[in-house]
C-alpha cells in the first residue's frame, strides 16, 4: 500500500458556525467548502493547511456517528485520513495483515472522495480513514 499524504484530520464539533471564527479569524485559515453528506448524517467544512486539510464534522442527526462520538468523548479529533492511490488494494492489504475493517469496500465521502474506515481496535485506538481521490 502506498500512502501519498495525510488527506485530512477530522474534528467532531457541535456547530460548524460556532467554530468558524476560530479557524478563520484566529488561525487565518479560509473555509473553502461546506457540504452535507446525507448518508453519513454529517455536515462538513474544509480548510487547507498546505497539502493537508482540516475537516470539521457536525452531526445532522442525533443518531449519527458524530453525535454519538461527541456525546461519549466531547468535541475534538475524530479521525485521521490518509490518501492512497488504490483504495481497494489498500483494504485487501491491511485486512490480510489482521486489521479489522469498518468498511469492507469504499463508499462515497465528502469532496467526491471514495473512503473506508479501519477499526480503532486494530489501529492503536486511532480511527483511521483511507481515501482515494476520484482524479487519481
């Protein structure tokens, strides 16, 4: 598996609108995309920091994964996402090495990415996302 870079760091927040001033006015970052991913019950906001992005994740439903995360752990870092050129091969490889998969195959994510998550019980307690860009 070839990891090309850290694609983004996902941060769970109760409200994107409440967090925007910190990222824009304090850190000087520019939010360049806000979108809702209906099937994941989440609203996302993206900021670029070099080649890496920060993704704010706001739950759009009380039963969403992000809402449950915030309820259990509070706001904060939710996951780290790595870009790969071949998501299907990467999933096969990590599974063959004993890593527990949350997603057995890629699914649509924000910004047109194909994504899959690895279970934190197999990744040192860090929820790990693998991403493949559509224009690879």
